[in-house]
């Protein structure tokens, strides 16, 4: 027994993984800190959304404490249960038009169930939009239970590894804050239930752990000597894309371009705050149609258990029924969901038609159809 106690224990494989990757300088942020005003952007899902206990709050508070003579503005574009497809479509209005100086991007968790080619194209499209606007970008990774088996063996889950390829290509620093918290648990500094009571969403203790991982990188990248030497950023120059079909060139179609048949209304939406107006009907059989030029379509829909389903067709083809998952934890309405239609059309003019249906499913309890945004992939 004595020899066993005296022998060194093997290192945990998870401790061989790396939390921080320092790549490119935060040029714009360094300059703006000297100017006295910085706007921070956050993009992601519910782990990043603007709740008092989520990690962006202690990160923003760190900025305020570390730079007391700077006025900080926060633009949080994160929405629960949304991925980089939604973020890519909303980036222009919510992060670029504001505009942000430093944006943190968190989508590895919510992109997990999307096909690899599609999530890589939407991620790269989002990153290219932000970089083309001159923003600094830091990519952050949180945690979901599906990551456990690989992480405990010292492996990088695919959703994170793919994001790291993008980060490396564009010279973006990254913080695997989910790993930092996991390592705290392995080291006995935090209980699992104090980190993730439901296995996904961190408690206040877990959010502080995430924030500490982020601020550890910021302390290096925003050191006083770097601020003192900061120069105005030059015009952004982006490298060639990893995927030429990425979603950088995504635009929105106004409701004025949509033709309708049946009882439709354009209404200002009081909730959720990330949508302005909605094109709304409660009538099964209501139609809408529009023409567009591009190769793909993506909708953002206000969604819930009372939401109708729909059938659609493109260029007069066969009608395709849309059947979307209804979550036990979702409410009757007010979720903001990206609904992917296609990205495989030949570039050029197309005609789209949609008819509202009840869905005839036990988990579909209503016929509300509320379209928030029409996204066109060029």
C-alpha cells in the first residue's frame, strides 16, 4: 500500500487539452481602449444570452473594472436554442450595424446536430461578415454532455475541432471555457452540479468559471504595453475562404416583396426582442409566395408548440412538407428558430411558394405561423 501511495498517478488525459489559443492581436480593441469607448458583441445560444447569471455579464464587468476610464456598450445577439445559421443571418442588423469592436462567438454547442458542411459554411460566413466589418473576433467553446466521452479521453469533439480550423485560418484567438470548467471539476475545485445543474446550462458558479477563462486570455491580449503601442487598425483584408460556398453573402428579403393569399398581417412583435416585425397568419391553407435571386433560403420563425407547419415548393416543383421538432421544454410560442430550406439551388432567379398546415401531430397544438426574417443565400 505504501508503494502505491508513493507512486505517481497518471495524468488525466483531459488535462492535456488546451484552453487558450493565442493567435492574432485584438488590433481594433486595443485602439478603441485608448479612444475611450468600446462596444462588446456576443453571439451564441442560451449559454451566452443576456441573462444576469450568464458568462457575458462577468466578462463585461471585468472590462469595466479593468478599464475604468472607458465607456463600454454591450450588444448581446445570443438567443437560446439557435445556432450559427441564425447568427449569420442576424449579424448585420445586430452586431455590425450597431457596430461592435470585439465580438465573442459561441456556437459549438448549438451547431452540434447540424450537418458538418452546413455548419462550417454558416460559421465561416458569420466570421467573414464580422471581420469584413473590421471587428476583432474571439471564438469560445462551452460544453454539452455529448462532448464528455471524447473530452475525458483527451480528444477534441468534432464541433469544436472544426471551429478551430476556421479560427486558425483567420488567425482568431479561441477560449475553450467548457474545458477550463471541466478541468476544475477533475481537479476537485468545483462540483459538477455546481457547474452544470442540468448538464448544459451553467449556474452562476459555472458562468464565473467560463468568464475567468475568457478574462485570462484578455489579460494577455489587452496588456498595458500593448494598449500603449496600439495603432489605428488598417482596412480589413480577408484570406481566401476555406469554403467558397460559405454564407458571408446572406441578405434579407423585405415583406413588401411577399405576395399573400388568405388572412395575413404584418405585426410588430413585442417578444422576442430579436425580431422586429412578423408576417403572421392563423389560417391553415393560407399561402405566400415570392421571387428571389440566389442559391438558398433560410427563415427565422417565431416558434413554439402552437406553431403551424407548412408545405413549400420551389420553381413549381413538388410540394415538400416541413416537419420540425417540438421540444418538451419549449413554450407555446416566442422561440426564435432558424428553419433551413435549401442551399443547393442553381444561382439565379427562383420562385418560392408556401402553404400553412396544421401538422396533425400530438405535439402541434395550434396553427400560429409567424415569419420573422427571410434570408437569401447568394
